[in-house]
C-alpha cells in the first residue's frame, strides 16, 4: 500500500507542476483532465501526508522513551506516542477505504423504473408512494427528475413509471434501491381495518452515453402512436407518442410524456441505451457472480430488499438488518441515513474481501 501511495504522491506533485505551466493552461482539454485527476487524488494524498506525519511522530516519541530518563519528559513522550500511534492506525484504515476501487458508474445519471407488483390497486398506490419518496429525496440532493414514461391508474397510483434522475453522483445513491419493496398497511378502501401486503419492483439503471452503447438504426422499429392517459385525462390527440422496438433484444420502449414527438423519441432513446447498457453490464457481471453477490449494492431485482410497515411505523432493510422507526419522514424523502448504512456495509464487505490491499 505504501509503494502505491508514494507513486500517487509523486503523480500528484507532477500534476501540480503541469497546472502551473502556461502551455498546459492554454490547452483547455488537457487542463480540465489534469484538474479532474488532481481533485480525485487530493483527498488520498492529504490523508497519506497525515498518516506519514503520525508515523514520524510515533518514531520521534519512541526515540525519547528509549533514551530519556527524566520522569516528566518520559510521561509526556508516552502520551505523545500513544496519540500518534492511534492516529497512524486510524488514518491507515481511512486510507484503505480511500484506495478501494471506485465504481465507474457512480457519477452517472440514472433511469429509475418502478412497477406495481402483487397487490392490485394497493400495489399501484405503493408505486406512487415510492415515486414521491424518490423525487423528494432527489430534491434534497439538488438532483433533477424528469418523467420518461408513465402508466397511471384511476386511483392516482402507477402500474409503471420510469423517470430520469440527473445530478453528480446520482447512481452512487440510487443504486442500492434496486429490488422488491414490500408494504404492509391498511388500505383506505379497507373498511375492516385489515392489513394488506403489497409489493413494487424498483430497477435503477445507469444512464448510458452514445459512445458506450452503439445502436444500429437498422435494428430499430419506430412507430408513432396516439398518447393515452388514465380516465381520459392528459390525453394528447396527436400522434406524438413513440414506440421503439429493438429487434435484436426484443426490448420495447414507449414514451408519451411529452407533447413533442422529437422529445418523446429522445427520451425513448435514452431509456433504450440505459437498458442495453444494463443488459451488457449484467452479462459481464455473470463472470464475477460470486463477488457480485457479496456486495450490498448489486442485489437481484427479484430479491425482497425492504419492508415498509406503516402500522408499526418502521422501515426494515433486509440486506443489512437495519430497522428505522421513522416511516413517515422516510417516505417523505429522508432516506439518506439508510443509504449511508448500505454504502458503509458494502465498503466493509469489500475490505473484508481484501479490496483495500495494494
């Protein structure tokens, strides 16, 4: 680890020199790339320097303990030795975490799909609760949300809704939400007060760029259709809705949220790219299935990951066994604490599997 950190520090110093070179600052592309690399290395190098100072302080205090006879100086040196040793141990563990491989998808925007599962109308209403929860959460992190496609029910729920979340690090926060979400509550239509159990499925896909997924126009079958809406509301009478069929995979995308055919087509292509990128990623991940199963953030979509029990006021994440008794604030978007706990658990798992070793 030390050799790797020394090399990183030398690279950091070279970047600082280059950033001061007028020839580099005149090359916007080169300058921007160096700034990005500098920003990525800065926290690691700062922690490494803190760690090296703690090691130096430990050695200095040990030398005093071994060569000094004055009781007062020995007591002071002993205290400094213990403090420096604790600092060195703490910063070493922090460095291991900083050196863990970063998920290359973490900074991407995401496409989130929510589908009503078992439970009929109550499941569709729960899908609406999840959509509201995620959009409120996105607002707290200053992310932008945009509906791609929606299939509403007459009661205000969703059979299915797909939306885009745009913002730095969106995937790093939303990736833990993929899976089956279960709700236990008394529906408003239930006169006897009986608790119903319903489910909704959430899929989180990293948004793919054109360069990451090549789509042959010849593989597409594009059809314009008239939009439709629940109960005849929000219906666009013109043929502005788009249906895409990707013939090699059989993936079908429908988008009717916008009144512009061009905008609907653009959104449909974004969603298709995300689905194809996800399909490609899943095929690659089959090769490392054992590692994938050991990581919290890569659960299968058919796995039940969380239960929302309204009568008891609790939310339980089954992957890490964490229960929060704050369901009202949770479904109003206060989910950062749960996501932080999931991220911490994933980091601990990586460290246990040797991910922090050089």
